[in-house]
C-alpha cells in the first residue's frame, strides 16, 4: 500500500513574499505534520487593486 503524503497548497499574491508567509508555512508544516507546502501565487491581488504589481515571473522567482 503506498504511503500517503500530507501536502498543503498556500495561495496568495506574495507581492512580495515575506517572512510572515514563510513563518506561517513553517509553523503549519510543523503543527499539522505536513510533508510539503506548495506556494501558489495568484495573478493579481484582489486586495491591492490600486498598486502596481510585480510581474508573475518575478514573484515566482521570489518564491523559489
């Protein structure tokens, strides 16, 4: 029987990604016992409609 992994998807604009995002992911991984967290950046933040956004390619690079 295959071993199941506990994986979470963490969505957000990550514009920019910061220590709050990383801290939440690390704490969640520890507390919930996750094996992996996948950061999934959205194209445009619904909360920052007036601010120019960083390009999707640059935000993806920040998450790497």
